[in-house]
C-alpha cells in the first residue's frame, strides 16, 4: 500500500487533491481511498488530507501516520506543523515552492533522504498562470506523477477532467502538465 499525506491550508484544494489522486489511481484499476482531517474549518487554517493506493481492497480507516509521500501545499507550514512525522528516509517529499530545500532551512533534515525523491515545484505560480487562482493542487498532482510514477499523468488529467467543468479543467490540466514537465526535466542535485 502506498500512503500519501497532504498538508496545506483551507482554500488551497488540499482535500480535492487527495480525492483527485484517489480517482486517478482508481482510473488505473487500483483501489484507493481519500479523506480529510480538519481542525477549524476556515480559509487559511491548516488542513491535512490523506490518500491510500493499493492493488487490493483497503480496509484501514485511520489517518496516515507513516506516509510513503508527503505533499506540502503551503511551505509556511514547514516550521509550524510537523509535516514530516512518520515519513521514512526512503519516502518522497514534494513541496510547493520555487526554492530549494536548503533555502527552506531543510538541508540538514533531508540529507538522510534519497535525493531523487525530494522535489520542489512552483505550483502556486503555475496555478496563477494557467488557472488564474492560487490553488496549487492540480500542478502538485502533475509534479507528484512525475516524481513518483505511482500514477500516470494521463490518469491525473482524467481525474481533473471528470471533476471540473471544461474551462476550469483545461486550466488545471495545463498547470498539471507544466508541473509534470518541470519535475521530469529537473536535475536531482537541485532538489
């Protein structure tokens, strides 16, 4: 089973990101589940959402405490919330920023991780460019597909197209494709 934990703030599409990832996995013939965990339900409040993907039925229903991947939609949470709790050193880290891990004050922390599994992507910038709103979820899913290979970009696109009206879907798809290309062409040493 592959488990993903999303960290972000209310209004950034954290819950939608987990749902879209589960739909993408389902479209590829796998079992998936997605669910949120809310504190205070208001725009800007920290939000956590979870997604599990497996080739067999998933019976677990509790929050993901040992994720295989962490997606951080808001880098301001890095030093406010323990976003990396339970993540093993062979896990994936994807952060919504154009900065490198060292610039985020994480160089020492990520030194134990596999560099090819560490990635930053300017998802908010891509969302603003392609969607016109600072909602980084779709670009981060494109980046996630490129980073992990857990789901294909085509499945992410299919999930986005099924969820949103055509005009909104097209912007989100363009942002996801752009993030996918950025991650695919990045140099791992820059992670």
